C-alpha cells in the first residue's frame, strides 16, 4: 500500500499536487445477478457501462465520471464435453466514489469534484494498491469539474 494512502482514504494527495477528499462511495458485486454462464468481452463492457450509470444515479455530485482501467483476468473453463476455453473476468467488486477538492480556479467556484469508477478484488476500504496508484495519477485539472453551492 502506498504511504500516501490513509487507512480510510479520507484525504490524500494526487501526484499533480492536488489534495482530494473522499466525499462518498458505493460498492456492489460486479457480477451480481449472473446466474448461469461466464462473462465475455461484451458482458464486461456492459458491466463497465452499467457501473458508470450506477455512479451517475447513486452519487450525489453532478460531475464527470472517470473509469480507472480495470485489470481483466483470463480464467480457464472446461466443459463436460472436454472442451477447454478461456474467458475474461473483471474483479469481483465494483466501486464508485466522488472525490472533492478546492476549486480549480481559486477565484471562482466553491470546490471541484470528480466521480471515479473502479473494480477491485475485495470490498473497499482500503483501495487496492494498483488502483490507488492510478487514482493518484489522475490529472485533476483536466478531469474535475467546479461546482457552486
């Protein structure tokens, strides 16, 4: 785990020098509702798209949603007919959060915010180190949006 990451992810520094705070977070099982079968690329793309929609609906801030690129694992599957195949699997937990900071332009706005979506192996918090590294690398001034109260 990065020494930059506090145990609760409450407040931390991005590589660009901006300090951000966790405003809110929601989580759910990535493949919740999948009863039969295994995921494929199309299903994974739908799960990612649905994760962004869920983040837009469940997180209060109205701002841009950025996807932290997930690590897809190839799993092996054998059937009762002896066929062996591979299928792509996203990490089992989907997370979405709002990060909040000072206004982008100190003379305007009340603050700046960004919604992020990521996938990881376990329930957060903490955030998986590889994911946290990507979060810390966010170009805040390019992605975040100012808001007014």
